[in-house]
């Protein structure tokens, strides 16, 4: 009888944990956006409070700085995609359909609304941003899975061409679709779904060639994690950011993915875990969703990571700066 009671208590505890996690996800991911669409471009104050951990290493990375970003601006937060401009500034997109342009460590930045139809979250759920070699900015949106193209690298984001839709995305879940987008050197795209897995556990993705031809591919996932952003490392490799965010547990990971097999006509891209950390690790962590790579004239490349606070007081907007200190391949 005692064993039965203990078993039932364990089951009840497990169900309670699942219920808490579900309520947390519904509150943080599905609640309405904090601001209205089509707000004008304007400057905002940004404060950066440093966090501990600078100098510590995980895998081939050294954490050079970490900070919590805050702003009195209501539109600030929800940073879900990140890209680096040549002048050192970072451009982020939010899951409320806005963009944020800022320089790490600067006391201010600019914010504005992405030009797109619709003013509800399902219309404006921007999750990733990337620059093309021919001078365009691409923004991936989920819920209504599509990629928008804008002229130039950075704001103002002026629409350039029709949105890119693919029938392959019709089976992606509304809130688990095109979370990651990376642009290849020839202008091709790798578009990774957050919550779609193949039978062997790989993450589902699309390889969109420069001529528009599209085919499904599989990318090695990190067990227990979801891919949330990706950036091109070189001609055949991606750095992929992953997160575990359940309300009860928060962790992050970075992997390297080899695209050579799929670029040669195959269907699977192997990957390797480079770094993983959680709340009890060396580095700060929250709902990590954006990654950007900065190549310097001298010194190793820099990787920036940003977290999505979902416009929730229970979460933080973190900006981590990593230095690559060892060969990745």
C-alpha cells in the first residue's frame, strides 16, 4: 500500500509539474503582443546591468561579457532574432513584429515597427532575421509561416518583393515553425522548424536554393532542446542556438551543423554539440532565442546571444558576448 501511495503521489507531482509548465508556456508564448503595430521609428533608452561569469569557458567559447538589458519603453523586449551589421551594431526582431537597433553597451538604441499587414500576434510573430549577399534583410515569421524581404541591411525596413511561402510549412505547428533562418553564401536559405521532428529525432528544415527550388532536409537536433536561431559560420557550416524552456527548467546549447552532405544532394545534415549550460552553469541563461556572428579583421570571431523575455516580468532580456577560442570544425 505504501508503494502505491508513493507511486500515486509521484504521478500527481508529475501532472502538477506538467500543468505548471503548460500554463507558463501559454502565458509567455501566446499572450497578446505588448504594443500596437506600425509604431513610428524612435530612440529609446537602454540600460545594461553586467552579470557574473565573464572569462569563464564552455567548450570552444569564452564568455567575454553578459548583461541584463532593460528599458522604460513599453515596446522593448520579446527579442527573438538577431543579426550583426558591419559597423558593430545589432539588429533584433521581436515576436510583436518590431525591430530594435542598438550597439552593445550603448545607453540608447532605436526601435520601430516592421512593415507588414496585420496587427495581431499571429500576423506579426517575427522569429529570425538574416542578411542576404545581394543587400536584402530577411525576416522569418511563424504562426503564418513566411519569410519577408526588405531592401537594405537594417532599418528602415522597406518591403522588397512578395513574401516567401512554401507548402512544406503547412504541416508545421503554428507556434513551433520557422524559428531559425540562415542565409548561405550563394543566397540560398536554411529554414529550421522549432518543434517538428522526423522519426529518427532530427529537426525538420527546408533548404531553399538561390533559384527558389525547395526541398526538405533533416538537421541533427540536441536531445531535449528546440532550435531557436542559426547563423552561417562558413560555406558549409551553421552555428545553431537551442533552448530548453519549460517554466520548470531553463537551459541553452550551441551546436555546429555540417551542410556539406545536403548541399551535395543528401537529406541529412550532421551536427555536433559545442556548448551547453543551464541555471546552475557558468553562464547566465534565460529563454535564449537569437544568435549573431561578428567576424573581426583581427582576433577570433564574436558570437552574440540574446534571450526573449516574452514581455514578462518573470523573465529577462540577456545579451551574452562569446569569443571563439578554439577551432569549431
